[in-house]
C-alpha cells in the first residue's frame, strides 16, 4: 500500500527561489527519508530524519517532521537549475519485523534558469 | 568505484522470453532490494534480501525469481515476460534500517 504522498505533484520556479515540497503518510514511522531522482537516473539519498527529530539541515536542504500530523516538508533554498529533478519521500514503517521503505509518487521540480 | 551497479542498462525483448538482470554492490551492505518503477514514476519494492536470506517478498507474480549468491549480489530472473513487465527496475542496498543506495536502473521494454 502507498504510504507517502507528495504535494505538489509538480513545481516550477525560477533559479534563486526557494522550493517547498510536502509529504504526508499514514502509519507510525521509525524514520522518513527524502531522495532525488534526476531524469533517467537512479535515486540519490538526500536526508534522513528520525521520528524523534523535528528538523534537520543539510546544506541548502531543510527537512521538518511533524509526527502528530504525519507530515514532512523538504525546503530547498536558493534553488539552482541543477536542482531540477523528481523528489520522493520514503517512510520506514515502525512495528514491522522487516525493514521496508515505502515511497510516495514524487514531486517533479523544475528550476528555470 | 561504482557503489551499486546493474546490468544490463537497457533490455528490449519479446513477450514470452526469459531474461535476467544482475546487481552488485561494493559497499559491504547486508541488505539488497529490487524495486519496480512504472511509467508514472511510482516506485514499489519487490524483494529484499538480508545476508542472502529473502526477507521481503511483496505481491509479485512468481514469474519473478530473485537469487542472492552472496551478500554483494542480487539477481532478478523473469520468466515468460509480459507487456506489463515493461518498467525500470532498480536495485538498491543498505545496512539494515538505514539509507538505501540505488543502482542506475535497468530499462526493460517488452514488445
């Protein structure tokens, strides 16, 4: 079953602007991860935030997690054309005996030069 | 220096054929995965192996059979290919419950 749902499905911005993507999920989680996929390539891990964390930074990326609302957001500041890609959230559902990531459908981000 | 590699990168074949995709990781990870990404970019897990043992087997037709000869390799064999099998197949690896590292994908087209 699908766990994460990203919003919006597509986002188009100008270089230098900030981009915010949201992810909602349904069950309790151990952690939530964000991945990037450039066109025709594999997924690349960006950041992992654990269920007991509320915010995490990595370079121009800021991730927040609200477990009460079962939602997360990914903020990319000062975007660049090279940030153009699809962004996926993935959740690791707690309580299961096997480790499994469930991916959302992704947000397609286009950064125009 | 490639961390997770897959072969072949592209695979075009006729319906009914049998094909295999190979995956190797040199990261020393103990867990490997196969994912299927459809034309709408939806990524779904198919199988997961931990130390050569199958631990996740999602609802996948039994025409798909994974094989893990050792911790660094996870191959996927598909029998009697169907049109609906056309997709991009990704291999990934990780230490258990941590970040997953993905291969470049195998683009399968069944005609």
